[in-house]
C-alpha cells in the first residue's frame, strides 16, 4: 500500500482539471499493470486512478463509453422542470434523473441553471433547453409522450394510484410557486405525492426522486 502522502499526491494528479464536485475520497488508484485490453478504458485514468462520482462498474471508463452504455439502457420517460426564477433545485433534479436513468432532462425557461446540486451528473445525462412551455409541449407531443405534472394541487391525483404510463414526460414546477398555471393547462393530469406532516409541500428535488422511483417501481422493478 502506498504511503499516505504519495497516495494523496496521486489523487491530486488524477483529479486535476476535474470540477470540485468530483474530487471525492472514494474511488480507486492506478490500475495494476498489465492493463486490461478494453477500448472503453481511459489510459489516463488507468495510470492515475479514477476518483469520479461514478459507480464501480464504470471505473476507468472513458466518459463517452459511459454515456454510450447508459444510452443503451435509458428508461422511456423524461423529466422537465420550470426555471423562471433560477431554481436551486434543478441540479438535484438532474442528479435524480441520472440515478433513475431518465431518457433526458428538460429545462424550461431560463437557460442558465445552478449545476452544483447535479454533482457533475449532467455530463452523463442528456439535458435539453426549451425557452417556452409550448416548445417543450410540442417536443413531447411529437414523440407521443403524455405530459404529466407533479404537484400537490386541488384536484390532483395521488401518483401511486394513477395509471402511470411507461412512456411519459414528468413536469415539475419550481420551489415556492410550484407548477405555473400555464404548465397545468398543458398537462393531461397533475399527480400528487401523498404527505402526512405539517408542511404544505416538498421541493422539486425531493418530488422528482419520489415520482421517478414510482415509475421504477411500476415499470422497472429489477
């Protein structure tokens, strides 16, 4: 085992140029020689170690190889979030979408969004911008994706009792106002997450995780 000082130096070299969010204590050091003969592997990562925020099965893989493998397995639902006030939750929504392998994430409204909560997962997730709600609705309609809002509103249906389709687009509002009136009018249904405490709502990040997991529970239990 390498002395602690040398190991720390190796980790610093391996993470040079990487965003701060990826500089973690977890990871693996340089791969023992001889290196595996696999075109998916990155020689620089094999040489210096891999300390990125990826699961162990992707250690030492090229970024493009990881994305290609994810693309072959993505689920047929996408998520979208309104971004009229530069919502800080959007980064976490992207991270959740990566965790549950959504086909894509759609940012509606302001193009700029806070990436801190994404923890660099946007590198592995297809993120699309739409200036207006109508642009996103047209995109979903062209792909025959039912547009389903997620918000605890009067008249909404509990998501766990709704016949959630396999192919769909889940639309979330932003912290505070939730789904805009225009967004509600575009949705086939608005789904609610059952709550039992004193708070009126949960934020878009938490709501997206619950909604996506409900999709997984129904359509991809393994």
